[in-house]
């Protein structure tokens, strides 16, 4: 079982967090062992689904966040539990995912545990026409039959951003890769 969590700490609120912030400044990222570390996120954090996007994120273009964590693929129970411990201490998360069926599913897994302490990122500038112009039809075709539509439906009931993304996907017939929307997410 992988117990590591790759993260970037931009702001430290406790003395023992300063080392993680320093390591982020020096090396661009840091990591913790979730089983042994006492570190929990404080303030407002982003969870990022994509490696390239995670590595692109820094304290200058993610000023709104106190830190970011990498949640590549389907988030593990251990990673979600770490986020839940942070949320229990008042941390708020924004999940930045691919705008596709699996991105909504992964967000749903996080939201089941964190409830209102997590939101799914979306932009009002991204509409059906944006999906048609910049989207990936092959990804849509691949995912539409593999997606857990019951889970997605449950997720969209409780989150306006998830609902809007799902509507845009289904109306356009396209999905959006996260890399295409960097300019909208980053400062």
C-alpha cells in the first residue's frame, strides 16, 4: 500500500510545517508518509488530478491556495482520509480534475467523505461551445460506456459545478483535458 502523499506547501501555519514549505521552495515539491506524519492541511488547498498540472502549479500561479496535493487517478481511501482529517480541522479543498466523466466520479468519491469541505473547480467561461471547440471526442466515446452514471448523478445532485460539467459533456459529446484549461485555473 502506497502511504506517500506528494504535495506542495506554500503557506505554513505551524512551526513544524515550515520544513515542508521550505522543501517546496527548494525542490518544487515535498512528500509525507500519511501513516507517520502529523501534518494536516490548513486554509484552502487544491487537489489536482493530473501530474503535469500539479508540477506546473507553484506559489506564484496558485496564490489562492495554501498548498496542493497530487491525486492522480482514482483517489485512494487513505488519501481521502487524510483530506478528511484536514477538513475536520477547517481546511477547504478545491478539486481540479479533467472535465470528463471520470473527473466527476473521482470528485464524487472525495465529496462523499468531505461533504461541503470540497468543491469541484469549474469556470463560467467553459460552456458547451468550448467543449465542442477544444474537447476530445474519443475520450468521450471511451468513457461514456465505462462511467458509473449512478455515482455521477448522485454527485451532480449536490454540486452545481459537477452538474454543469456533466451537462456540458453530455450536450457537447466531448470531454476536456485538464491541460487545455490551465490558463483559466492558474493566476
